[in-house]
């Protein structure tokens, strides 16, 4: 059998960002239960979609070495 690559410490460091985000989410939900409401999640997705569209446009300009008019 092959051993998995990397030690436990290396794997934990690789997933540390996800762990921190999970802790922040749990603390936020405990302190503000309305955070998980459908209305709030819809609002978050709407705001994120606008920024995502802008980011994809800028990334396209960078990839094709275009200029922003």
C-alpha cells in the first residue's frame, strides 16, 4: 500500500483556510441567526454575482492583453 503524500501537519496547513472560514461561519450564525435566512443568502449571491461578472471581464482583458476603454 502507498502512503499518502505529506504529513498530517502539511495537510492541515493546506486546509487551514477552509477551517477558518467554517469557524467564522459558525460564529456568525450563532451570534446572528438571521444570517442563514433565505432572504440574506439570496442577497449575498446577488452581490457576489455582480462582482464575479466584473472580475471575469477584467480577467479576460488581462488574458488577451487588451486595453480597458
